[in-house]
C-alpha cells in the first residue's frame, strides 16, 4: 500500500521535541512492503491540519494516511475537529471510548471531567480504537477508499496503537527483500564512481547513506509473496555485483552488522583484551567499545588524558616529547599506547590525540588533524587522519575511524606489522 504520514504538534516545529514518531511508523511499515509517499509535520492549528490533509491527499495517490498527535485533552488538541471537517461530518461522543477512559482512570463514567469527555469525541461514522496505554482513543475513518488512522502523539501510546491497530489493518501479502552492508574507509564519492558503470536488473532500488559510522548501502525490491523466491535469487546475483565493485577491506560485515557490532564479535572471537587512551575523543571510543552486552569480557578500561599533564602523569608520556612534537603527533600517540599497555595489562591498546576545534589549528596541523595508534607488546602502528566538520562531528568521526583501524589490525593477524601507516 501507499501510505502518508501526518505528524501534528507545534512543539515539533519549535524544535522543543524531537520528531521520532514519523521514524517509528515508517520503520514498522517498511518491512511489510508498504511505501511511504509523504511525511508532513504541522502545528496544532485546526485550519492548517485540514489544509495539510486536503493538499497531501490530493497530491499523493495514497491508500492510507496515518495521523499522530493532537488528540489530547487540551484546547490546542485539534486533530479530531480537523478530521471531522475533512470528512464533512460532525463530532459525536463514543460510548466505547468513554468506557475505556473510565476503566483506564479507574473511576465511574459520570466522574469524567470536561477535558476527558472531549477525548471521547470522534467524527460521525468513524470507529474508536482502544488505547490501553493512555486515555485518548484512536480513530479509524474512511473517505471513499482512503483509510485514515488518527493516533495519540505520546510515543509510548503511539507504539501501542501502531502495534495493535495499524499493523493488523495493513497486513498484506507483500514482502520487502533487501540486502544491506556497512562500508568504511571509502568516501561516498569514490564509492559512487566505482558503482556508476554497474548495471542492475530493473526494479531494484539502490541507496547509499553516509554518516560518521561509515556508508550504509542497500539493494531492495518489494514484491508479492508468490514471487519472493524468484526475486531473492535475482537480489543475490545483483548484490554480488555491487559488492564485487568495492574493495573487500571496506566491507564491514557480510551480514550487515555495523562497525561496533562487527568489532565486538571480532574481539570476542580473537579472545583479546582492549584498553584505550583518549585525548580528542574524550571517552567516545570507550563508549562505542562497551555499547553491547559482553564487552566487560574484553574491555580493560581507559585513560582520559585530555591535557599534557595527564598524558605525562597517567601514561608516562615524556614532557620533552610533548614539548618537541606537540600532543598531536605520531610520537605522542605511540607513547600513549605504550603507557596504556603497561598500566592496563591489556593485549591491545588504542590512543587518539587531535584538534577538534573550532580553535587551535595551525598551518601544519589544521583543525581536524587526528593522530591514532594501535599496538601490543610487540609493535605499535600509527595513523594520521584529517576530518572535516564541527567539533562534535570530528570527535565522533575520529572514534569510528579508530574502531575501523582496530578492526583491520585484528583481521590482519594476531600481531600488527611494524612500519604500517594508514592515512585518510
């Protein structure tokens, strides 16, 4: 089916609240093979809600619209009124909605207040949908062949309504067949260049989504369940051509795991222990390494040595080395690794030191310059990177690049080879 999403709430337009409802709805509809044609956000204004509903359904050939928000007890909750105007009907009290509300509040119906009574109103001819996670009922209305669902905007209530009312109503025999993989170390522009001459069978959709975590690429097709076997065979063939055009070392995991999940499993498989010494990433590396259950089995701990003094005090980095080469240098990050190994007793140690900005850059070391090092008791390898973006972007990009550096190091063997240097 073709679906439209209309999210209502002035607080979303003011930037006071993050709009997660649209993402949650789309994420649940996506695997069922449905296609979301539009997603609009509009404030708590009856006229604007009506205008958005009218213009969207005229512009886009949708089979269903999912509205969320504006069904609460206050006077600025205007979704039900706008929906009634769109359907050209009046509002009426739903006896079922009153009963559900009274049961939820554990009080007799006659003790419901005016604001609560308002929540039992639904457009004439529509159906109330029970909400066991709150007081506001949902609404299912029809405008010809168009189905319109209206749900509360509180995320916990919305999730209940989607699971219990939307998904059963939109169940279909369609399937979404998809292959996904994360890549790292290959810029999206270079990836595009490598793939531009690739010919895929008709009907397949290719997508590429870059972020600090890497570039997630996918290939997908929606099809009837009766064609799933045939389409899956074609998908595997086309996907092999996509992967064959990219360097093997940039493919994070064949099953689509991201960098954190892949590295977590790899470290457990290798039975290594890890410790970190962080400067510019200020704990981000440790955070990413310990994000999954079981990380206590390999993570020894870390040193957050942001200043030169703490690099010397906690990791033993010589003061004259810091004075001569600066904190952002190959020599210092390698010394940080050596100190981290000695003090933690880990099999491997990782270190970062860089300039996240916005100030502090020089001609030789501009903002975005980051040195990294990885080592064990046999050898230490260092890597120079240059990142772009604001302070937050640079720090997270450096943390993910460090994870990938560690992934490649562990894949190459039990011991990193001396003199290796990776740059980007």
